[in-house]
């Protein structure tokens, strides 16, 4: 239990620092904005309390907002993603269900499951974030292009981190 909490804290700090110090400075042609901090919410235990999940999502987003000076946009997008997370997990649950303290990862649930799970939630996050940022439908297609490209690059970072930093118990 203590090691789980300390692991979450370390992952939280590393992802926030990576986002703030490195990835916030990457913006190619206004379309590529990778947000790897969402990995913290994506990899929390599956059976986590909804209130705790939403609270952690809010604080994660508000910390990013503080450093990016974005007035709650990341908090709103991260809470939106966390709100839909239990529904997505139920929709794509394996036939046997999930184990009690299982955390979403490629090594435990397979690449196709993990890719479906992260793609949907990252798309929800990015869609919410970029449309709150634009706050108008005049640039609908430009904003949608930004959502898709940023989702792709965020997913690449998430997948790379899964292969680099998680224990591979079996190839699925």
C-alpha cells in the first residue's frame, strides 16, 4: 500500500515536471501539443473511487494550469477525461473483468486494449481542452486538426513510456 502511494507520487511528480519543463516548450506549427501528464490519470488503479479520481484529476489539471497560465482549461479537460474513464473501462472490460487493484498497462491488458482505452480518453481530453481554448466554432476544422494531431503525438509518448518504464510480464 505504501509503495503504491509512493509510486503514484513519484509518477505524478515526474510527469508534471516532464510536461512543464520539456513538453510545454514543444509546439510545432501550432498543431502539435503533446500532453503526457494525462498518463498519471490513465494509469491509476481501475477500481479507484470516482470521487478520489475526479479530485486527483482536478489537482493534476490545476497544477498544469498554474504553470501554463491557462485559467482552468487543463483542470476542466482532465476532470472531463476522469469523469468518462469508468464508463470507458466498463465498455471495454475483458470478459473476465478486472482484478481488484489492477492498473491499466500494456503488459497486463495487452496493446489493443490499452490503445483503445488511451485513445478514447486522450481524445476526450484533447477535444475538451482545445475547444475550450478556441471557444468558438469559426475555426472548427483547424481546432479538430489540432485535436487529432496532438492526440496522436500524446499517444506516441504514452506508448513509449509504457514500453520503457513498465515491467513487461508477457508479450500480448
